[in-house]
């Protein structure tokens, strides 16, 4: 239902996620990490995915790339269903879709030199000519602002966090993919380095014609890079909309609370005192109806009994709330 409405707003869709569910065992219990999530990403678009830690953002990104298999639902990439792919077909698809990991240092093998780390995707994809691999590695390292002659023979521990993230971006780009999942690519970096990496991602997006799913919990960062934003809470989508519109007029109470938490660099502006009540529920035993109802001041009996579905509340803006703000 929601997908039909969104199709009218976006053409040239590259990625479709339909009713995706990801659950996994925790002893004798089940963790409901992602619950019935549907979204689309257009070619050349950057979709920001935000929410509190533990809401299922990274799990959703990995499930899209089939690094974690979904319990149910479908993922279609350029019309091909990834959830049904296995073996060589899945390996070929992964040349077109890559991942930038959250921790830039931990994602690099400490025993391998940078040139070998960046060249590994080429080796796996079957590029046998060593000179060709070296040329492509040099090209992509230069593109991310690193001197190939200085870095290819060195080990990851010899670099800063920002430099390691540039190496991670180079590794994701070396196969010239169409789609990249950026899993909190700046959360482990100093504030002074974040702007450099964000600018680099924007430059690489324009240079290589990339489509990005940008996962983060920092809304200020998401606002700077995203065309549209999807807000996630406890495994479900709360709101999806154009970045400028969502930040100016949030329709979901949870989105509004997240926006109020963004710090303002002005000593005369007092920080917002309104915060969600209580602690987030456990994904092992999520609340009935609306999952945000236990912390929402607008919750009523309908919120307890009915799961809200994403619906259009303004052009290009969808919200899953029985009592939206807009």
C-alpha cells in the first residue's frame, strides 16, 4: 500500500524493500530486529536512515545486502530479487552493492597491507591481472585523497581513524558499484574529521553516480547529506519524507523529539527539556500496537490495539501514526 503511493513520487527506482522482517534467536527468545519494513531508494538518491541505537538500522542495511538473511519479505535490486539469490548469482550482485562499515579500523585486516586490502574485492571478483588490479587500486586511493605510493605498502595501524575510513571507502568503490550502504561511516571519527569524510562521500557520489543508504543516529549529519530521510524506532519505520520537509515539519512525535535533541551552537539557546519518557522497550518483547506508544504523550487505546501503517500526510511525506503532528 505505502509502496504504491511512493512509486508515484519517485521514478527510476534502484532498490525496493517490501515487508522485510528480520528475527533471530536469543537463547529461548526471539529478537524482533526489523518488523515489516518497506521502502524504496531511487537511482542517484541518498536516503538517510536514522533512529536510536538498537532500533534495527544496521540490521536492515545488512539484510538488504544479504549479509543477514531475512525471515520474510523481499529485497529487489534493479528488479532482481536478492532474497532468492545464492552462490555465484549473489556474488555477482555484490559487485554492484557494497558496504562501508561503522568502525573503520576494526573493518581492516591488521595483518594485510593497504594495497592488498583494497585489491581483495577485485581478486574475489576474478580480476587476475596483477597490473590491472594495482592500477585500479591506485586510481581509487587517489580518488579518496590518499597517495598510493605512500599508503599501499603500509599496515592499517599506521593510519588515523579518518585515513582508515578513506581506505574503507576506497575498498567499497574499487568495484565501481551502483549502491553503497554507509553504516554510520562517521560515528567513530572525531568531529573535525567528520566533515572531510562527508564531503568525500558527496564527491564520490557525484563522481561515480552512486546511490546511498546513509545510516546514522546523528540527525544533523543526516540532514547535511540526505535527499530523503526514513526514521526508525524499535524495528519499524515511523516516518519517511523529503529531508527539508521532514526537518521543518515532522509529523511523528518521535521524529519531533529527535529533532529537539539536536544541539544548537548558540549559548543563548537553551537545550530542549522535553525527552521521551522511560526507556525504549526491548525488541524481544515489543509493545502491542504502536511501538512508540509507551513513551508517547499522544498514546490512547487505538495506539495500544492497532499497528499504525505508513500513510501520506503531505506531498512526499509519510507517517505511521494514528495522531500525527502534521
